[in-house]
């Protein structure tokens, strides 16, 4: 399986979630299953079935996170010399050529993307258009509403 790029903060969040699932959620669910079993007949025991469903979800998420962390290529952009070129992990200030409106995005891994917080996936159309370009370059982003031209204002390694 190929390596998956991930920022340092993205890796930290996944490790924190994995730790919480293993140390807190797993024992809580196991306890809930044990309590539900004490109530008797398991066929008609809704608490038991709900706890088993939670257990299935938690174990699936644990496996998912462990797989992602096992294939992660953690990139700390703060250790990479600043060249003005857009690469994975950089924060990019974009200026809309038509409206002069400014927007700032950080290019992150697939699991870290959160458009509301201006974190865009490395696989998104905007990120694909930006990767490899430099400060001052004009890029065209193909959007559903039509093509949008942006000028790359500043590329930050934060």
C-alpha cells in the first residue's frame, strides 16, 4: 500500500483518537456489554445489541486509524526550507483576480480536510491546481460554477 501524506497535527489528532478509543471507549463498551448480559435473554435485549453495535464501530475505527498511521508519511512543513513554492502542508494565500477577495488555505491530508476551517485535501481540485506553483503565479481552478483565476499571494510554512 502506498504512503499517505499527513501533517504533524493530523498524525497527533489520529493518535489521540486512537488512544481515547483504546483506553476509554473500549473498556466502557465492554462494561456496557457485561451489564446488558446480566439482564438475561440476549435475543430481545436492546441494550446488549446497542453495545455490540458500538463495539463493532469502535473496533472498526481502531483498525482504520492503525492502518492509516501505519501507512502515514508525516510531513513537517516547518522543517522544509521556504522557497515560495506550494507543497503539501503549506498555507497559501490566494487572491481572486476578478474580485481581489483574499482566501487562505492549508493543504493537508485526506483525513484532515475541513473546508470550514480552510483545510483543503491534497487531492482537492484547488490543491491540485496549486501544488508546484510559486508566489505570484496565476492559477485557474475549475469549479462547478466555472473557472476561477487566483494569484498566489504568499506561501507560508507554518
